[in-house]
C-alpha cells in the first residue's frame, strides 16, 4: 500500500535548487568592512594628523612632471571685482572638450605622475606605508556624511610592503555626474571658471601639486594633492615693528571693500598660505564644509575660499574660512571622518597580499559597507617604477 504524502511534501519537491553561481558571487564577510555610525569613530584625535610637505611638482601642457617649489604655484588675486559672471566661455569650453579628451589619452595618468615625482626626486619610501592621491582618502572619510551616498571604486595593490591606491579614471566621475544631471555641466564649469578668475598663474602650467606625508593610525601615508592657489605675504621692516599689510577682498552684494589687516611678524621674511577654492550657493555652505574641510586638511591647506553664487552662476560675495577653525562650529565630526579612514586603512592593509592587486569599492545607497575584491596575483605598477623600487632596495 502506497504511503500517503502530506500537503507539504509536494511543495518541498517543487522548490528550485539553490543558484550556486549567485552564492559564489556573494562577497565573503571577511572581505567586507561594515561602516559604523559616526559616534563610534568620533574619539579619533584627528589633530594627530599633521600634513608635512615633502616636495612639490607641476605639470606642463603635455602633463610632463617637473620638480618645482610651492612658491611658483598660482597666486590668489586680491583685486577681484564683483559681481562675477561664471558663464563666460561655457559653450566654447564644452565644444572643445572632445578634442581635449582625445589628447588626454596621450597623457601620463595622474596616479602615475605621483610615481614619476618619487623617481625624479629620489624620495625615500622606507618610512611610508601607503601611497595615494589625496582625493581617495577624502572620499573614504566623507562617506560618513555624504547625503547622496555616492559610490566609489579604487584599485589597490601591495608591492614591497607598501599599499598603492589609485582611481582608474577620475575624469569619468565628472562625466558620469553630467550624464545623471545636466545641471552638473554648469556647476563643474562654474567652479573651474571661478578658480581661473581669482588666481594668476603661468600659462604653460597645467597643474601644481603638493606632496605631503602624515600619520593616520599606525600607518604613514604619502599623498599627492593638487593646490588651487597660494597667498604669499611679505614682511616689511621699516626700522621699527615689522608689519604685514595684506589686502583681502571683502565682497558683498552691494559693495566691494578692501580691508587691511596688520600683524606683527619677523623681519625680512615671507609666509606662504595654501588655499582651496570652491563655489556654492551661500545657504548650502554649511553642508559643503565637511567635504571641503577634509580635502583641505589632508593636504595641509590653511584656507578655504568660497565664491557665493546664485542659481545662474553670478558670484556676488567671496568669503574665507580658516581650515583649523571650521570643525569648532560644525555639526559634523572631524574625528569621525579620520576614524573611518584609519579603520579602513588598517583593515585594507590586512586584506591585500604581497604582490597582488584588487578593487576597493563602496556601492553607496543603503549598503553601508566597503568591499575588497582580489583581482590578480600581480601588482599593477608600471615596470619603470617597479624597477626603481627594486633598485632602491638593493
């Protein structure tokens, strides 16, 4: 006599077999870094990181790397007249962009320019653990306060005990922003145009970069950072007290005023102040400062200059913020951002095997975790740089 089956037996028979391919594609929990709430990281003493300049370089129009000193960087103008229309040249810029993009294929990628500087300056890598573009650590730390939960992805490898990080194509980030929101086309140009208008530089320079070192957690980082401008202050000695006379533009919607500041200073000296330049609508500046502060602090930039514009790209006010003072009145936690960076670097260093490479990715959205995926048993460094490192070890 046949055994009668229960009502659940057929349902069990009809259940599909597990999709092994989907299971295989699931990330290994050991390869995931779970991002915690800001309060967990807030005790990190961010002021323990002090960016120390170890060198500088500039690039010409063909993006050749040239050693230089930071006093050759673009200067912030003190005689900018308001209002400024940032729309001038917009259409021409994007009409010529295709030609500019095609020329980009012949340029040395930015991350390799950092490596080129290391070889040209014969920089000693023995005390360094991590080499990266400043922007990579900026995006990692800013993940805590990024309202849009924007995704990011970086390549990583370990060679001779050092972690190297780079973004395959930073330009694609801007291009994808334009594709998602046509307004970004104007915003990106307005930022570029404002920086161009308020600075003066040599026409043959395409970019100026500062190389800085500092400690984050247990690791020593070497970062390359583009610098928008500097302000050099001269100290005059008239036989009495030394006085600095500095003219700073105090823009407002109704007037242009120049205010003079006098401070005591040693004689026969100059001081160089590094400056980051940005634009935004004034009411949004509170939400923008976490990003601008982290970007500046990582590179040892002292001053943030904001051009306040309206929705049509007209700047009617310029304001300055001392980077050291910004966290005191912020509703975000500077220590938390550095705590996240420190946590990710510590975790990542243990993930990457010597001589191997992979991807570090944050998917954004509701998935508040960072994944490392091993891609190859080989590093991705160019042969000319790997040879240099091997020779310097001998």
